[in-house]
C-alpha cells in the first residue's frame, strides 16, 4: 500500500481544530483563577453583575484582608509549617533513600511497598490516633501539631521520590568512593548529597505545595484563629451576616494564598513536571 | 524490580572487581548500615503513621469520647454494628453512612473516568507540535497548583445561584431560563463537586499520560504509517498498549485520591447529605459529634475500602500486564 498525503484542505482543517482545542483548554485552565482575580478587584454592588473584563483596579480588598482578617498571620503560619515539615522530611529522607536505592538488603522490597502504601492511605484513618498523639505531646492548637501530622503524608512522599532520583545517579561514583576508602557516610554526604541537590529542590517543592494546601489536619488540630493556616482561614471567612459571604475578600485571600505557589510553579515548572511524572513512568 | 536487580548486579560486579576475597563481608556490612540509614525515617514513619493507625483501630472497639479518651471501655464491634437492642446501631446501620459510601463511589468513578478521557485528549493535544504548546502546558499547571480550598471557593463563587458566571454564561447561551442553584439543589450539587474536581485534577492525568507518550519512539508510528495504518489504528495498536503501564499507575493514584476526598466537599457544599463523602462522615462523627469510638470505626471502614480498591487494582493490573508480557 502506498502512502498518500492528505489533501491540503484536510490539513488546514486539522490545524484549525488543533488551535481551537488549544484555546479551549487554555481558557478552561486559566479562567477560574482569572475570574477570582477580577472579583478581588471589585466591591460593593459591582460584585452582583458578572463581568468578564477588568474595569476597575481597586486594591482595597487586599488591604482590608491583610489588615483586618488575620490572613497575613495565616500566610506566615502556612509558610512556617510547610518549610519546617519539608526541611525535616528531606533531612531524614537523604540517608533512607540512599539505602533504598543503592544497597541490597533483606526486606527492602517490603519496606518500599510499606512506604508507598503510607503515602496513599486516607488521612482520616489516622485522625483519632493522631489526636491522641498530639494531646500526649501537648501540641493541640499549636503549629507543632501540624508539623507532626504532616509528616504522615510528606515523609513517605519525599523518601519515595528521592529514592527514584537516587537510582538514576551513576553507580561508578560510589565505586570511586569505595576505592578511596571513603566510608558510606562520607559517600552519601560528600558525593551524593550535592548531586542530589536538584532532586531535593524538586521533591521539596512538591512536598511544600502538599503541606501548604493541606486542610483536614489544619482544620482539626488547630482552633485559635491566630494559629490557622491559610486554607482554614479562607474557609472560615465570614461576612457581616451569616447568609452573605464576603466574596470579594474571599477571592482576594484566595489570590494571596495561591500566588506564592503559582510563582514557584512557573519558575520550576520543568522540574515539577519531571518530579510528578518520574515515579509513575519509570516505576 | 528491574532497578533492584540492576543495583544488585552492579554491586556484585563492583565487589567482585575490587574486593574478591572480602566481598561477602562488604555486602554484609553494607546491608547492616542500610538499616541504620533508613532507621530515622522508619522510626518517624512508624510513630506518626503506623502507630496512630493502630490506635484508630483500637479506639474503634471502644466507647471513647473525644473529650475524655482515657475513660474508654472496650465494647467489641458495637461501633460497627450492634444488633443487641430493638434497633440496629453502629456505623453500618446508619443510612447516612451508606449515603456517604454511594456518594464517594459515584464521585470517584465519575471523576476518574472523566479525567482519564479528558486527560488523554489533552495529552494527545500537547503531544502535537504547535506554536504556544509550552504556554499551554504552563497554564495547565495552574489548576493543579491551586489549593483545593481556594478552588472550592472559586467554584462556589462561579456556581453562585444569583451572581455566578456559570448561570450567566448558560443563560447567555440560551441553555437555561431560570438560574440554577448549583450548590444547594441535591441533584445538582454532586455535579458541581465533580466539575470542580475534574477541573483541578485533569492536568495531573494529562501530564502523566504526556510523559508516557513522549517515551514512545517516533519510528514506530513512521513504519505504521508507511504500512497504511489509520490514525485510529495507530492509537489503539501502538499508543494505548505502550502507555498502559503509566496509565494504570496514574489511575491508581487518582482513584485512591478521589476515594479519600474531603476538603472540596466540606467547603463547596458544606458536607450536605447529597455530597458528603466517607471521609467527611468519619470526621463529622469524630470531631463534631465527639464520638471517638464511632468516628474511629468509620475511619477504619474508609481505610479498608481504600485498601481493598488498591489491592484489586494491583491485582487486575498485574494480571493484565502479565498477559501482555510484563511492563519492562
């Protein structure tokens, strides 16, 4: 059978369809956030007529949200909790992932499977046990409770992703280390850790986003408004009456909570995409 | 699996090359230090995940209250089902629990299949060469990165019955005459939740599938084209079988994630009966009603449901993969 090229109009039609689809996907992806931003710039009666283009640039919602509602404090809380969680996880993950990726030992397969299972099990399953643990440490209504509970999902995640990365590093480095008589500890800290820096940035970012976005533990283990993280603070914003939510303020806070993440994602998008997909495609 | 054996052969080769007479002792020493290296992570993981999980199991067998868990008495399986009195008690006898199970299964099945189809289409689109492809891929990361609570609030605002854009657009396009109360009406609220979820999670599916598509060698398509295979045939005979392993992994991830849904429903529809999930039900019992025993029992049921689905996925996946000769 011979290969016949498609007629020209056929090709043109295909191209048009392609661009049309691309535009649709783009608009659907971006519109909700764009609309939230538009809403955050409007106030009063303006809110009650849907509009699709920016007409006013009124930043007063941002001012009121940051000064009155405690969103500034929650942004700080979220940042502190996410940073400390990720830092702790990365620290213990380096050595663990080296062993899991580079050393052959009995029980390794089971260990990897256990870690994978932990990263996937439902948060609610540890809720009451975690309650007990947090009370035991006297951490209830304290940011420490969040760091402790976030380890349940961040730690298996960082160990798993770093192990995947560690496997892709060349093994000769280790041989060189052994030749020089370097101990395992030196091999890890001097040879592998620096090479792993890019992977640690990627893993850290993904774990950071996970901790920043977490809601159930933050809602359950903290009650004082000044200890809330951003997602909880946004979910609890109330208006003057019980029946009317302050939509402009909610949207302004939403933009503030999302912007840091979007900036990080835009800067590191290549790494993030490869980090997200590496486990699945290579696994 | 391959990677494990790869490491093994590599270490063996290495040991044989440099430490002929001492290789056993070296391997042993390395194995011993391996446990030392994983110990910190393992101990932490045990105390923040395995231990609380075990305690949840324990509390599910007691009548503990969240206020005073210390005064718990062992009551067997009564939190799950108690047929002792005139009426049946326990989570399994609660119609709301079964409502939550139906909601969660409906939510998971619908969102995951919509994500799979839409994600596949978007991945195929991004696999084409066209101007602006990079921008599109970047834009798609926005829904993925947005916190679920923010997404719930944004969609809540867009679905607003009086001032929302969704009703405005539908009215302008002539689909509706009266505004719809998306979040309040039971028949619509589940769809509102599903739409918000699909919007947020399709990018993940698309990126996973795209990564798999990019690993298929181009010449496979070239030769298929030369032999006169249609685009449809190329998709079914080449693309689909080759990306299947990655697709199954993405499906497992997404299904397990959907089964534990909580935030979106809690915020978008305030845990209404028409949308409440099993996680939402368990948390409500535990935290809002302070019933630590009952809440723990419901949590254990959530855990078993998710674990059951995971195991059956792995089983089906393995059977299918073995049929096609393994995925390595």
